[in-house]
DNA sequence: TATACTGGTAAACAGTTGTTCACCACGGTA
DNA sequence: TACCGTGGTGAACAACTGTTTACCAGTATA
C-alpha cells in the first residue's frame, strides 16, 4: 500500500466523519507532514488526478472522490470478481440516487400491489416530483383522494393506473389524477 | 415560501453542484446580501437549527443538511401523504447506504437465483466486507472458485448456501467458503 | 406612545489561509 | 562520478476569512 494511497484513505475518512475537507494545517497532522508546502504539493497531485478540484482557492472533492467500486457482475456462471478487486466502473451513490435535490423525497411502501415490479412492503421508494410521468413509469398518484403506487398509462387521451399484481384491477380515475412523483429508484434493506 | 427556506434551498443547490459549502463572500451573491454580517447571522441561525455545524471556524453541513423527507407510507388504504407534504422522518441517503466507506463496494446482479428475495437481474447490490456474515444474511460468496449471491446458512458447524429460487439446489461447499461481503442494501433502478 | 425584536448595512480586526520561494536529502540513471 | 527528479522542510507574504462592534429601519407588542 503506497503512501499516497494511504493518505487518500485518511482524507476520505476525514471527509466522511466531518462532512468537509480538512484545512492544509489540519492535513499536517493528518498526513504527518511538517510543512504546509508538502500538503500543497500533494493536493496539487490529487487535483491533476481528478480526485479534488479547486475554485479560486477553495478545495472541493470531485465526483471521483466519492466513487464506490463496481466490481463487476455476479452469479453469471463465470466468476467476474478477481482476488485483487479491480474495478471497471465506479458510481457516486449520492448523485446517482438524487439527481434533483429539492424535488426528491422518499416513501416507505406498504401493500403488495407492485410486487411483480419488485417493490415489496417496507421498501424505500425514491421519487422525483420534477419529472413528468411518461407511460410505463411507476408513479405515486392521488386517485379519488387516495394515494397509491402504480404504473402510469395512457389510452385514448385518458390516463389510468395499473398495478403490478393481477389481484388488483386497473384504476380509471373519475375526476382528477394528481401525480406526486415518479419512482426513480427503490432501495431494499437487508440489514 | 419564506426567505430563509428559499435561501437554504439555494445553499443546498450550491452544495450539490460544487460539493462544498460557499464562502461567506460567495454567500453575499447567493443570498443577495450586502453585508457579510447578514450572512454571519443567518449561518448562526442554521447552526442553532442543527443544519450546519462549525469546527473552529470551518463550516460543515450536518446529517440533517442532507436529509430527504420521508413522507410516510403509501398504498395503505388510507392516504397518509397530505397536500402540505409534512415529513415525520428524514433520512440522509449517503450515510444510510454506506455505513462503512472503504469497506463498501457495489455489484450488479445477473441471474435469477435470488429472485424470491426481491433481487433481480440488473439490480445494484451494496456489499459490506467489514461485517461478518450471520445465518440468514445474503452474501457474495466464492464457492468452488465461483462467485454467487446466496443466503448464508449454518448447520452442524458447517456453513452452506441457499438460493431464493426453488430452481436452485443448496450449495454445500467441499473446501473453502470465502465471503466477499454481506448484502446491506439493494438498489433497483426504474429510471 | 414607548419599547423591543428582527433583519439588515458598514467598517474595521486579527488570525489563518493557500501560496510562493529557496533550500535540502535521497535514489536512480547516465 | 555528475546530474536530475522526487518528496520533503522552513520561512515569509498578501489576501481573504470569519468575526466583532456600532448603527439603522421597519414591524409588532405592551
């Protein structure tokens, strides 16, 4: 494990506990340096690598900074994860899950009307109410004064809702159909 | 919509585009203030509300800053979301999903062996390799030189794996059973 | 009417910041 | 041997930071 990698690990650790990047002076202790210039040069290297970026002289992490390794596919028959854990792709979860902050909210699911779409009781649904619903989307809709999670459909200029469970009949709203948000992602908790 | 709320919105927007909090001077423009003291007082208020925090004189967002509103349950028969969108609970997604940064990685699922556990092809699995597997956990395991996603079980001191799909037989490893990580969350993408 | 609070301006302050410059020890390479 | 790149020290600098203090207009309250 190289020194630089080790220090980046420490920087990330600092960030996740403090939700901010440390000052150069704070990095002195963090990296065991005696001169702030040593920090300056290290930071410069990380900026060139695209891990950090600077606006004026204010330091900020880049998307790459938060990226989690996507190790590959699993259970495909042939093993795709190797012992040395190389990553082909990487994803920054926060930005990936919440593309429109301020217009995103969560709902916890109860009921089984969307079970065939993989949405079960207790799941956490991420909704975006900036997006306009398109046919095929799963939406949180207010039908006849009741909120439900259903597929959004359109036929003959009229919109209607269907469940992903044969036990539930399609809903053709009599009056208004208010869309609370479009389902963007669903989080299932196993721990 | 109050002024303060509006400004917090702008602050959050700045954060998500720049991945850092703005300087007081930058907030002058952001909030349309003429005096940095106006900023100072506003920040002070937010600190008291627990939205921001200060270490020394370095500003940082708190967990509350990132919190997304959990509006309630949906599809429970009775409507629980109101027109004024009040939130009972709120969750900070990043910290919620990645409790052990540096020990967390992602896998994209292929195959249908865990379909009854709600894990489908194409889903993104969040794994934690710091956690030790307990019976009942879903794990990424290396069995006989092949990686699979299965339930972790134990009987008579021996560990074995089972699928969440009756089409697959339980796996009793002959030699070693290496656990790559425990499934913490699963993300399903609908958009 | 007088009072107090809220939300803002304006100017001045000390401390710290990120940066720069000069210098050095070490290791590899020609 | 001489040379150069790397990775670090140490000191000095200007700029900017967050903070403080004093002041003010408008609004609500007693």
